[in-house]
């Protein structure tokens, strides 16, 4: 921003103040958040490729019997 006085000389209104501290904090926090999210995504992709699938818990006989009764199929031996 510059303004001209009556003699035609240009006077600078803005002096060099450096970076705004709030801008530095905002950039730092957003940068760390971005690194965190990208790192998590990379670990997720790595785990999908290299880790074995999660084992399912075996279903108990009692639960299987209950599910069959809900569906209307009688359990064998009853």
C-alpha cells in the first residue's frame, strides 16, 4: 500500500513487521495435523497389506441355538 503526497513522492504505509504470530501457529498446527493424518493413512495401508486378517471369535452353541430359534428352525435333538 503506497500513497503519494502532494510532491509526487511515494510513501510506504506498511513497514516490514515479519510474519504474523497467529499465522505461524496456524501453519504449525495445520502442518502437524496433516502429517498425523497422512501417517495414519500410510500405516492403515501398510496394515491392510501385511497383517493377517483378524480372527473371528467362535460362536457358542448357546448363541447358535438362540439364533436358530429366532429364525423359526428347531434345533436338532429337540
